[in-house]
C-alpha cells in the first residue's frame, strides 16, 4: 500500500502536469522515476521554449520518499532537480553565474520551506571541429540540486523548480513582462 504522504506528492505532480500551464513557455510531462534511490519515487520533466519553438532549457524533477527517512534528509522526502539551459556566451563567461543561479534556486524555494540543500552548477562551452566546424559554439548552464522539503506539500517545490528553469532560460520572473525592443536600438 502506498503511504499517504507519497500518494499526496504523486497527486500534486499530476495536478500540476494536467492543470493549466504555469507559464505559456513551459511544457511539463510525466517521466519514469528511478527505482533504486528510495522505496517510492515519482518524476516529471519540463522544457522551456521560445516563441519560435526552440527549446532553451530542460529539466527533470524527482521526488523520493522513504517512510523511514535517510541520513541527510529532513523527514521522508528528498527532491532531486536537474536543469540545463542555453546561455549567452558573455553570461556563461561571468564567474558569478554559478552563485547567482544557486541563489535563484534558494530564493524560489524559500516560500516552500527546505533544508539540507546541496548541489552543483556547471558552465559548459561546446566547440565544433572537423566536419562540424561550421556549427557555432554553444554555452550552457547545468544545475544539479537536492533538498528536503520541510513539509509534505510539494506544490511550492515543483513551482520553484519551474520558475528557476524559466529564469535560467532568460525569461523574466512569472508575472513580469519583458520590455519590448525599441526600434532603432534607442535605449532611453
């Protein structure tokens, strides 16, 4: 029999996936969860798209549950998140992008409540050679993180992951509109 706290977590993810879109640029779907990390697991994936349907970020969110808890966990849940986003080369070159991206995650999680956070941020530059030499270089950011929710309601954690995925993709915060480009490059 599935424990009630985990069943509620599964229902929360299902409601977010099946409910109205959190943002128009964001597409969420079920994905298979790893089976060996905890007695119970559920997972979802997400992608962020530009208006031209180009994917600019993707991620996975895995919710692990062990009724007995685990060393390093606060309670029975552990959330594992992965986000990969394309970056502009000048942003990827900034040494502060790692700490800034980590702060985006912590700020987004603050209202939901979390403990025992850990993770890494990687900046990658891919250059092409040989027959691929004409392909442009790409830069991207990868965020890998895990944390323990301080309560059983995981909706805020899923929303935080979605918001950070959109932020790393360069979108303005939810509820904020980007300023349109001005004709002729005028800035003021």
